[in-house]
C-alpha cells in the first residue's frame, strides 16, 4: 500500500508540474498574441471596483446570509464565478468519466462560458480576471498602502516623460500615485524609467501621518476579523441547532408509543450519531453499496451489513480511516445486539437493523411541491393503484444511473394504473440550488416523472432523512400503505427490475379485488 501511495504521490506531483508549465506557456502565448496583434485595450478605471463588490457580496455577505440545513454557507464565488474548477477539475474529469458528464448541468455551462470569456478578454486586456473579478486581488489592494515593499519616486531625478505610466499594465500613474492600490509591484516602470527615478524601497518610516494610517488600517482589520468571528459563531450555532435537528430526525418517531419504543429510539439515535462522526467516510460506503446484497440489511445485524459493504470499498480508504470505520462498526454491532434483545422483549419481529426500515405501514402524510413549484400532497397516492417512491440525491452516482430505468418503469406503469415519483433529498425545504441541479440531472437522463421537494420538519421529510443507503425505493398502494420492504440500491439490473415489477403486479392485482 505504501509503494502504491508513493507512486500516486509522484504521479500527482508530475501532473501538477506539467499543469503549471502548461499554464506558463499559455500565459506567454496570450501575451505574444496580444503584442503582435496590438489589440491591447487599456482597462476602464471603473472596472477595478468590481472586485470589491464581488468580495463583499460573494465572499462575505452571501455565505453569511444564505446557509444550508446545517447552517453552512456555500463558497459562492468559487462555485458560481471562478472558472479554475472547470478548467482544472470538471473538464478533465468529465472527459474521463461518463457518469460525471451525465451529471453536468447549467452551472457547468455557465462557468465554462466564464472560462471562455476570460480567455478571450485576456487577448485584449492584461489579467482581466485578476484585475476586475478576483476578490483576492481586492484583499491585496486593501493592504497595498501599508505594505513594507513600497515604490519610491525620486522627484529630483524625474523628468515627467510619462514612460512609466505608458508601460503600466494596471493603468496606474506611478509618479502621482506610486503606491496605488492597483499596483502589483511588477517592476515594469522601474525598467522603463530612463533616469532611474523609480525604485523599490522597504519603507519603515515612522512619521506621524503614516503611523495614523497604519493604525486605522489595523483597526479596520481587527473589526473585520471580529465581524467574521461573530458571524461564524452565529453560523455554527445555527449549524449546531440544525444538525441536532437532523440527528433527531434520523431516529424512528416514537411519540406516544410506550417506553419500549422510546428506548429503541435512543439506540437508533446512538447509531446515527456514530455514523455522523465520520459522515463523509460513510457516504463513500453508501454510494458504493452492493446492490445485489442490499436487501440483506434488513435481515442481519446492521453492523455486520456495514462491515460487508465496507469490505467491497476498503481500497478507497487509508489505514487510519479504516480503523475509524471498523471502530464504528463494532459499536453499532453492540447497539444492534441491544436492539434485538429489546425488540424480542417487546414481542415484535422488527430487528431494528436499520432505522429506515423501522415498521411503518403508512407512508407519512405530506404537503410539498414538485421541482417546478407545483403543490403536491399525499392525495397523489390515491390517484394510482401503486406508486413507486424513489429516494435519491444529486451526488449519488448509482442514483443518477438508475433514473432512465425509473423513467422507463413510470411509462410502463401509466398504462397499468401506477406511477413513479422521486424524492430528492438535496431539494429539501425548497433548496433552490439543489432543485436546479436535480432538474438538470433529470433532464440529462431523460427522466420526466414527478420529483418532490419535502419539508425536512414534516413526517415525510423525517422519513427521507432517515434513509441510510441511497438509492432507496418503496412501494405505496392507493391507500398510502407501504407494501413490502424498502428496496436499497439501484434497480438497473434485470434481476432487481423483475423483482420490483413482480411486486408491483401483486399490488395491482390486489387493487382490482
């Protein structure tokens, strides 16, 4: 494993060096094209203020004001404006992976358009993205005045020839504003000056005026840091509250069901808390779940089931991560033993192997909207003899891969008095970003059946957040009753598809009686 890891590291370093070299060559080529074609256009001075607005809105305000269910804000600038991810990530990965190509949507198209625009603008302007858009440039500019490295003008030598301003690619009059916020210290003016009146200087002067300016800047910096910390604490508080709510919803609702069910609830909460500690690691396991054996989850100790599934993907984890997951499994096994003992005492047949498989005879009632904003409620079940409800999320590759099969099934069921509806967990609570991405994926996969956006606080929303493996599918009859066990894993294989259609036919026959 160590040799493989070293080889991967060396390959990664080589690829990075190649990419860096390619970037340098590309920048040099752009500069040569601009010089030869002489289409360089001086940048408008007003454009330089755009990056400050982007810094304020996309880097500071939006992540604070627009948060997800866990109270966390998205990196809006990186997600919606910065084309680097498209250039270095999305493009090469989509070329190599058909599943990724299928999941690409409007966001990719938008950022690819920005990438093309930046390349074209680079032929006419010097560093347009860095100069006008990048918020990091705005941050650097704010501290330019107090930088230790300063541009110094010897007024005794200066002959006011204007050559320095002529070669400045940042459109700065170096003589009038030697340490302008837009100055990047490139040194072009130093080289161009015929009388050597411009030079670099480490300015450590202690004059009163400069000291006051530095103090003001320090105060501003401290204020910004304090504001960031305050908002961060608020966001963390929201995350804690919302995170605890999510954890609470992951246990079977046991209101007014007696002390036994309350105890089961506590045990399920412990299991979910264990999973939550290493959620990202477990998501990898769930996304690669063995579809052929997924149904075994309800027939054995859930810890044993997880152990089996982990064994299929253990090569994707480091030794340290495997130790964490193995420890989680051992803890879950012990809890499952308690669940089995408790359910036996209660005289139930429920093994409690997985909270999403907890006894639920009726699908929770709901009032929701589809992804187009149309109102949908539980009465949708009464309109058809059988409804196939599929739970999925945008980043789940098996979920995306089975969408065409589900759409095919929906077309077949229309003639028999049935339907397929999807529940996208990324669209909970009307999440606009998740809805937009889900709609894009559905369109690319040719799936046009109804998909719902549930309220996470509703009983149906709690049921959805209770799902431990994706995709998961349940069959619901006309009366809203869940028939049979949940189907975990995709229905893309012929064997699983036949089992599903056979169960559907049984429900249809019963409905005719």
